C-alpha cells in the first residue's frame, strides 16, 4: 500500500502529526506497536494526573478540619481507584482512535522496521506487510531508563508505569530519582499513606529546574516529612525478612534503607535504535536522539522525526507542536519551522511548579541585563481562601528593554497559570504589559500581575522599598 505520509508511533507527536496531515489533504497512515495515544495517554501524563488528583483529594479530606469541616477518611479502595484511572485513559485513547477514523487515516498495529528511504515493514500477529510513502515521520517516543542493579520487575522494582497500577499500597517506598516523575509519583504515594524516601544523585531535587524553584520544593518536602538524600547513588538491593534492603552511597558513605518497593525514576531514553534508521542513513547521536532541522526533517530527505525522539525537552506538548510543524512542511509550507520563543514546563507536585523562558543565570549568559520581581501566594486572597498559600511567582525582565524573559512559579494551580506567561513571552510582551493588564479579583493570576509590578518595585500587596525618581 502506498501513502503520502506514513507516521510510525501514535503518541501525542505522532497522532497529532497524522491528523494534521489528513487535514491538509495528504493520504496518511499510522503504525502503532502498542496503544493509540502512546506513553502520555496510556502510562504517563494522563493516568499520573488522575492519581495525583485523587491523592490531593485524600489530603484535603485529611486536613478538612482546618476549615472547620469534620470529615472521616476510611481508606483507599485501590482496585476501584485504578479502575477509575483506567476509565479515563480508555475514553481518551478511544477518542484518538475515533479521530483517526473520522479523518480516514489507516491504522496498522504492529512493529515497524524502516527498510528503505520510503519503505516500512510492519510485523504483526497476522504476518508481515510492506508499506510505501513519499514521507516518513518517526514518532516512536521514549522508555524509562533502568538503573544498574535495579532492573524493572513490577514486584520489587517499579518503573513509573508499574506505579500507575498498584495492586496494593506499599507501606514503605524508596524513590530513586528526585526529578519530576519521581517527585510527582512519590507525593501521590505519600498522600495515600506510604512512607516515602527519595534518593537523588545530584545536590538538589529537580536538578533541571530553576534553582530557587528546586530549593523551594526541597523545603516543602521537608515540611511534609519526606526524607530526601542528596548526592546519593543507589547501588543495589536484596530481599530480607521484612522486605527489601537498598544499599546506597550517600555522599561517599555506604548506607542502607529498608522498604517494601523501589520506584526507579531516573529519566527516559529515546526509542531511536532498532528501527532500521541507521541502515537508511539517518543520523542518531550516542544517546539515540535523531538529529533534525527546523522543519523536523532528518539528514535523509523525506524522513522526519518528532517528539521525544527528536531531542530535549521530552514533553508531550513539545512533541505535538513538532508534529504540526512536520505536517506543514510535508504539505509544502516552506515557512514551517520549529522556532518557539519558549516551551513551558509543568510539574504536578504539591505545590505545583511551572517554568517558562529564561532563568536569571540563562538571561545573563545570553547577554541580557535581567531584573526580577517576586510575589508570594501568602499575600494572595484567593490562595488563602483555597488554604494553599505555599510558593510564589517570579517574573524576569530585561532592564534595558523591559521585555519579559522568563516566568517561574511554584504554588497552587501554577500549571494552569503558566499559559498566560507563555503567551506573553511568545508575543514579545513587556513586563509593563503584564503589569498593566487588568486581572480579575480574587484570582490566582493576580500573582503574575503583582510579580510583574514587583520587577519595577511597584507591587501593591507586598511592601517594597520605593524607588527614588
């Protein structure tokens, strides 16, 4: 069978690309090895956020007495919780299937192997089929990295996938990796009653995030009585009479930790190898990422790569945007290029974290003269009414031009608030634009407005030493 476009992988990058190709009048097909929706819809973004929402509700019930509400928490029906989560996943993946069908996109289930510049062989239970296309889009995503000595088995050592479908709640958990996946899931289990300890190799949690956000999260974990061991390398584990015994090097000294289950979350690796890409001349780096140009085309004419496979950041929304760019380029749009002013990052911890644009250090390195303003949620009436006053909003602007360079937030619902900041940066707005925009009261976004005012030492609801004119 011959197509205009053949997309390998039906995750957020692949299925979005396929739908846009069909909308642009291209005969399109998708090849998927496992499930429509990829990691994000099936074992990533969506199911994890469902469990996060459930654990947050449990936490609210446990602390409802702070609002004068007498509520009794009777425990968790784990099977029912997992079934509820699975129902959400099923609705979304079924919706993706229906969208592909309505756009007349053929779906071929099986394992793909690129056998030529325009040829793909698909192996399934029914046998092997060969398909041809003018353009190939590789969107095969990524998989969790295994730590040496901690091979995933679903019983003693869990990946993030295993953590999303527990048969029962463990009493004690060791989380290897203090990045966003480890902290998101670690906090879920903490709120559901599991004793959680985190082992992080670097000198702070969330090492890839803006430094002050990382430090604030560290303080928050300490308040929650979640032990975090920094500069720690997990070495191995063994079974004992009471569970598991994890051995680690904490700042160079050997230390042991008892637990019932180990959750290993140290990052993900791209699924670039084993697809036959090298045989047709596509360049991959040593980590397995495919090199692409601004149109997301590889070094081989007519072969594109989008999503996790195309490099950092490995985020679903970045992949979806790349899918749209690749589709436009394939359809003949010579102006199509992946050139966003910023890509927002969101972390659904408690408190939530969101970051977009440059940090102070990055802005200085880029040659700007950055200045920052900060507003605490402790001074927000809306945050007080939600009983969620932890955290702050930081706005970074350029002193010379007043242009917004970055916005970094930790606090209630900041994963929603970041959209305003991303739009402002994408449109080239100034700090004054953000400060002079009327924000509804009482709402959480007022904190962004006040943080922008704070850049100029003019925030109303916190005291700042007035500038002399």
